[in-house]
């Protein structure tokens, strides 16, 4: 009986410690969760013959961190992401394993839309292209970044041509040519996101892309309606409400981030969320 | 020598080392589900994880099996009785070494098969962009095995001069560290930053590079994971390097063991 009580006490003690301990670990600041990562040269030496494992582990670490951040944002908890920390870790990881596609893919996902560090993203993609010389995704990403964010069409065309050479896909040849000038930014982004979505397994990244894609498709719907209105009426619409009133826009626009679509002074379709939950929250305040 | 080899191989099995490895190998079936956490390279991650598990098991075996085998015989004074047997100390040492080397080969074969099955399952569930080159996987397993056999030879070399198990175990761990990093140090010495180092230091480091083993050459993981071409001349040279280096280390070990005073 005494033994039983003793075992019960030890178990109780363990539970009373492990519950706050788990909560403490869960609520640790994100920077602490990411932790300090030594330089790639140091890691390469100390990881012995496990450098590919170390590289994959680092990327997983960042991915889990990003996942928890995304969940927090969806629940309207505003935690500033440590993008620099994440990218530093990713850069270290791809130096350990320069073929690791997860690293490039993730860096592309977080460095562009959310962080607007386009040059840094493209430098990383350029580095990856030296190794993954069979992979069309890297020049495809770099081409999109150059066209969509930097508006550097000659550079974008160079990357898309490389993607076209690797795959023989007509789409990339089109993007490398005049298509980029003719198509709007929104359409270009939709093509890009659909390609990204088709090839991702990760649920967090998938959800993030799906949200952005839904927002872009709504933007595109508004743009098409606006252009139709201009063609029919010979003037710019005053607002998106006018498009709805005239029946050009068949049903109301919905921003999945919680913002409201509007036409800016130049007639461009915008949303108050700026494609982020934080932006939508800010606009409501 | 044949009898020493047989007795030792039987002894390893009798100690249930193989059973322990099979228990550790139960992690293999978990690898496909862990690999699915990858965004874009599930099969590649499964190969990475499988090789990590395989090399980790081989490393532990090489250090602990090799590091304790000869030392244990000396410590328990079993070696004292070999004086009456019709074999030289060198043959005795080589017989023991061969038993561990063959055991490592057998373990590599079993773990290699499990690795292939794991990768096959993952590649069916998540077809990779580049098809898996199965020959590269087999070669990578084989060369990892050779690397650890070479490491075992160091445990024997240290055991011949050691009076405790510290040198065979920790000396071999140190050799493994140095042997894995030697190529990186050499590459650094050839770089512009390395050229700025004092000349004497450069010469010492270069000299050491030729003395310590180069384990990087045995690492074909990148070729196996990303289906990259394996340079055939490199494979041939590495095999030759393995044979020559092994002969040198075992000769040194036999020489030292023959002159060791066994009480």
C-alpha cells in the first residue's frame, strides 16, 4: 500500500511539473524556439557524415515555427515573424545541402509575398540553380519574382527561358516572351500560385497559398468586371459598388483575409487587407 | 586464423548484438511518415533519414564492437592463452578484425535491404521529380560499410597499445571526427582565405591531411539522395585507397601487437 501511495505521489509530482513545463516550452518566444544556429562551415564540420540530416532538420524547424506563426495569425494573434532568423537558418541549411529543394521552396514562399526581400530570394534561387540544374522550379520562381515584384522584365524573360528550356512547356516560353507585358500582374500571380499549389505537400504552405490564390482570383474577377464596364460605358467606374449595381459584377467580392476590396484613385483593384490577416485587422481599427 | 574468425563472429551473434540492431532497425518503417513532412522532396528526405539511421548504427557498432573486442581479450587475459596456439599474434588480430568486418557487412546488407524497402515505399507514395537510382543507393550503403570497416581498424590499432578501453573508444571517435573533416580543412587551405594562414601551419595541416584517413570520399549520400551520377574513377580510386589504407593500419596494429608484453 505504501509503495502504491509512493508511486502515485511520484506520478502526481511528475504531472504537476510536466504540465507547466509543456506550456512553458510551447509559449517560448519564437526567436528562442528557432535558437542559435552556427555558421554553415562550423555545422558542416561538426555534423560529421550527418550534414544532410542536419540540413533537413533545420528546414523542418523553420517550417514548424512558420506553421505555428500562421496558425496564430489565423486566430488573429499578431506576432511579428522573425523573417531574418528564418532566412538565416534556411541559408545555412542550403549551404549544408545545396540540393535541398525544401529550403528554396520555403524561402521563396516567405521572402516574397510577406517580406518583400526579393533580391535575397533571387540570390538564393541563383545559388540553387548552380546545383539543381535540372529543376525548372528555381528559374520559374526567380522569373516570377523579377517580373511581378521587381518589374525587371528582361531578367524575368531570361529565367522563364531557362525554365522553358528545361521543360519544353509552352507556358514558360509565353512568359518569357510578350505574354508578360500583355497579361496583368494578377493573372501572372494566379499562374504562379497554381503551379506552386500543384506541387506542395505541406498543409501550412498549401493553406497560405490557397488563401492568397482565392484573394487574387477575387481581384481578377473585379478587374475583369472593371474592364468590361469601361468597354461598355466608356468611362471608369466610380467604385466597386457601381459594378455590382450595374450587374457587371455578378456577386459581391469576398476577401478571404477579411478586408474590403476597393478601387484606388488610379482605378486599380485593391483590398484593405493588403493580402494579410494583420492588414485586415489594422484596417478595421 | 579461420577458427579465431569463426569463434569471434559466433561470439558477436551470441552477445545478441544483431538482435539489438534489429530492434534499432524498427525505426525504418516510421521513416516514410516522418518524410511526408517535407514540402517538396519526400522521397529524398526518406533516403536522407534512412542513411542517417544506417550510418549511426554502423558508427556505434564500429566504435563499441571494435573498441572493446581486442581490449576485452587483453583485459581478461584471453590473449595470454594464444601463446600456446599454433597461430601468430598477427593472425589472431586479423581473425578478430575479419569477424567484425564481416559482421558489419552482414549488418549493412540487412539494413541496406530495409533502407531500399523504405525508399521504395516512399517513392510509391510520393513519386520524386527525379527517379531514384537504386544502384547509387546500393553503392552508398557499400561505401559507408567500407568507411566503418576502416574505422574498426583504428580501434584495433589503438587497442594494441592501450591499457584501458579509453584510447580505443575515444581515440577512434577522434579519428572519425578528424577523418570526416580532413577534406574540408584541405579545401579551406587551398582557398584564398587558407592561403593567408602562416606557411608552417599550412604545411603541417597539409601533411596531416595525407596521414589521417579521408572519410569524405566514402560518402555517396548526395549521389544517392539526388540521383546524381557517381564518378566511376572516383569509386575505383576510393576502393584502392580503402585497401591500401587498411593494409597499412592493420600492418601497424599487427606489428605493435606482436611486440606487446602480454601478462
